[in-house]
C-alpha cells in the first residue's frame, strides 16, 4: 500500500502490520486529476486536482497523521496487476483508515442548515458507484464543502445520510451490522450508482459482499454476473434472486436467475432473507444454468418458484418469481415480464420441492435460441480447385465474412422438428459453376447436435443459377421436393463438429469435394443427392 508522506509529499510503500495510521480522501473524479506519474513532477501544482491533495494532506497533518491515501495518485493504474489488487483491497483500505475526508465540490455551506443539507442531498457524490463503500467502510467520516468547510460528520448527519442513501442508520453508525443485511437490500443501495466503466458497477461492490474476483475490463455486464456468482459461492441468501426487470426492453431483459445490474434491485430495499434451515447451500452454477432446490407452486398454467426471502416486517408470506417451461422438464427460464410477488401460508403449503435448472442470463429471444449458428470452415479436394462458399437462397437469416475469411451462417432452428436446414453454395470462381448443398441437421431439445442428412444440386453456369433462384424464390407455387430429391451419389463428404464459442454452441462444417471433381468431369445440369 502506497501512502503520501504529508510533509515531503513523497509516496512511501508499506506492507501488512507496518502500515501506519493514515487519513483517506473520498471525492468525485474531475479534470486534471494528479496521477501516480504526476505526483513527483515539479509542475504538479499547476493541475486542478492538486488542490484536493494539498487540502487532504493539510487536514491530515492538523488531525495528527503523518500519511494520507488518495486514489488518484497512490495507485499506478498503468499496471493492471496493481489496479486489480487495489480495487479488491479498496474496501479494507477505507475501513482501516483513521479518518475519511469527503470532498463535495458542488456543495457550498451557508448559515442555513436546511439550505446546506438541501445541496447535500443533490450532491453528485451520492450518485457515484464507488462512494457507497467509501461511506460505509470508514468509521469516522467528515464531510467538507467546495471551500473545505466542515458540513458535518457521518454521526452528526446520520439521519440525513440515511434519507439520501436508504441505508439504515444502524449500519451507518456501525459497519459491523452490514453482515446482517441481505443481498437484495445491499444491492438496492447501489441501484442508482453510476460508474464511468460498465464493469466498475460490479467491482465497486466487492467489499460490500466481502468477495474478490479478477478484473476483466472489456467484459461489460458479465462482471456483474461474476460478482453474483461469487456471492452465491459463499452465501445461501436467496434474496439475490428477488430482482425486477421492470422498464427494461425485451432484448435487454433477463431470463436467468441473476440480474444484469444493481438497477434491477431498486425496489428491493425492504426484502430480507430467511435463513436456511439446513444451513447449507441449496444451489450451484452448472453448464445448464443455476441448479437450485425450490418449492414450485403450480397454478393453472403458471409455475412459481418460491424463494427464502420476504418483505421486512411480514412474517406470513414469502417471495416468489414466475418461471417459464422449456422443452426440458427440469430446465426453466425466468419470466422477464413478471414482478416479484408474495405468497401466503396456504399457497406455500401447496408447493412441492424440486431440484431444477434456471438457464443462463441471455436475452429471452436471443438469436441462438431461434437460430442455429454454423461456421463453414474449409473445402478440401484431391485435385486443385477454386471453390469458395457462397450464399444459397433467402432461407438464410444471416451471412457474413469475418477477417479470417470464415463464413458464418445462422439459420432457423425448427425446434418442434428438432432440426434446422443449412443451405449454401460452392462456387467455382474460374469455371463459373455452382454446387448447391442442403444439410438437414438434427438436434436434441437443448440444441445438442446428433446427426444430419445432405443433398447436393449442380448448376452449370450463371444462367442456370439465376433460373434456379427465380424458380425457387420468386414463384410461390413451386415445391422443392423433386429438386432436392434423391439421385445418384455425387461423392461429397461433410464433417460437422460441435464447439462452444462465446458461450453458445456452434457447428463447424468441413466439405470434401468428390474425387471425380475436375475440369474433365461433365456434371452439366445433373442433380445429385447423398
């Protein structure tokens, strides 16, 4: 841990029990902040951010400290290892500080306490995600206005702070009570928090739940999912599942059991967990989703998963969320359009316990649920060829070439028939003819590939291809059974391999051309099937 020596303004490094008493600064970042690289420069005072550091050090000296910690200059953010260590240690650093100085640059204290407190309520400091732990962790917190005049302490304005943040006064007065607060309520305190980086809305909550995770900037919403997964690993608090996606659009809604951001807990400030009777974990993360033992309440066409949590003060009912069935009787989705509801003793008595899976946190109508993704990987042959993959017909949902030349096809997954139709062309750039290929790919209900059949059609030139397209895609009365019907073996070989890429199953397709495919072969206007 690096600390500023307030006399010399030099950074000094300490470890473990050798860390001296220090004061710590909490503030909102602005322009021209003094960084780790700037602190030793001769022109450091020319930066606007120096004034905050200078005051914090002066105040620390006045309060009898020799060292201070300030996030802008005490962390070398050019080192990802050091940044990760700092963020995972941040809560404890604030908790161990002898004093915390909160600088409110948008508050000007006046002779009227009501006016000052009115400004305090609107301060940007209360909207930032990182400042939540900076309020909770230190025991002694002093608030200063833009002119560094004292506004109050955490103890003296505790009631106002509770009103602004919705954090109970008992927790503000003594951080040890944080352990008795459920996950949903803690998340609700961060519901309106804002961070510059999307991932930080998860990282700023690590200390509140006493967990640690690696930092992966660039992962976006996955950071908050990883935070919740880590909480599940050490806790049996089911209030973590009592969130609400009200106000989110269809494609941003969840249907797993984990929320996408703390905003989903904005209403959950009064939800409290019911301790597990067995005192053991009743859930775990698997490749099918969250495996959890739940009482299921079946009412008409509704299935309700009952949770071990309730409204504060209500001991007669428990929370429940609506689940959606899938083709697998043990796998469910969470209904993104339903609210958390509460159910009384009679309804709870009707429920029966089940071990079920709640599938993962992707959009309800994500492309990989309606469409299956294929990657046409390579073409091989015994003789040199000039074939390339080409689009084959309007039945394809999408087609694109990536930088590596890989052809990606997403085609409709006919889930009731457990199959999808993959159609593509093999176009010879030199000779101008095309092989059309149709694969019927069969899958189980969860999308696992089982087997396939294939059919091929030869089109000798561009005119034949245009005629085919007109016949099949411009004439509504035409039927393709004869066109794709069985014929003599053309000698194609196809290999389909299932892979997991970017959290979705894709199928890689390799093509081996017939041994007879050469310049001397005359396939003119013949149709073949294998």
